[in-house]
């Protein structure tokens, strides 16, 4: 890969794992079977998104010695696991709530736009020999995508059990973005 010119061995290993995780996330989010339920569609697309965040966080924990970043990564793993469990618990019930074709079309169009921007920003994230910086440059657009996807979903009729999950995603991801931006400044990325 041209992007890896001048990068050391650890950085190349880290990035190879990252791009593999990203490819799996994109496949998981775009190849999932959608239904006539916005609630269902959000859940089945957000689960691979959260799984990628967990794997990305595990990846950075192999390479960083920054205590603050380790805490951020561990928080991501914990929060995303809880969110996945909560979504799986309500998936069957929420899938019963069907939406109109018009709403489904509007919702899915907006979601696809959000996902495409997120995928592009994650693919094009800066890659340097500062692995900790790389992770944050990759994770910030990932979190921003989750916030936008959750906020979009809240604009439609969805099952009530999904609302607190969406609100939690928005709150935790905004907090994570703020923490990472602050850390990027502190360590001079």
C-alpha cells in the first residue's frame, strides 16, 4: 500500500489490522438484510459498527502506552458491549414495528449518506508512526457516524425500548469524541 510508505513495522501491523476491521465493518453494515422496520434496521446496522469499535479498541491496546488512551479504549469496549447486549435484547420486539415505505426510504437514504461519509473518512484517516494519534483520527469519524445515525433514527417512529439506547449512544460517543480531541491536542498530534 502506498499509504504505508515510510511507516515502521509496528505501525504497518496496527494499520493492517485496522483496515481489516474497517472492511469487516463496512461489509457488516452494508450487506445486512434490511426490513420494513426502522428499529430493526438501525439495530442490525449498528451492531457491526459497535463490534468494529471494540476490535479497534483492542487493537490500540496492543500498541499504546498512553494511560488516558487506554482508559478511553477500555471505556469504548465496555460501553459498546453493553449497547450490543441491549440491542440484542430488544431486537425481536422492535422488529415488529413497521414503518411506511416513504419513511423507510427517507431513513435509509439518510443513513446511507452518513455511512458513506463515515467509511470514506475512516479509510482516509491520517496514518503516521504515531499509532495513538492514528487511532483517534480513525475513531473520531466512527463515533461521529454513530451520533449522526442515532440522531437520524430518533426522528422517526421507532420502538420505545430503542430510544434510551440511542440516547446513550449519543451521549457516550459525544463524550468520547471530546476526550479524544482533547488528547490529540495534549499529545501534539
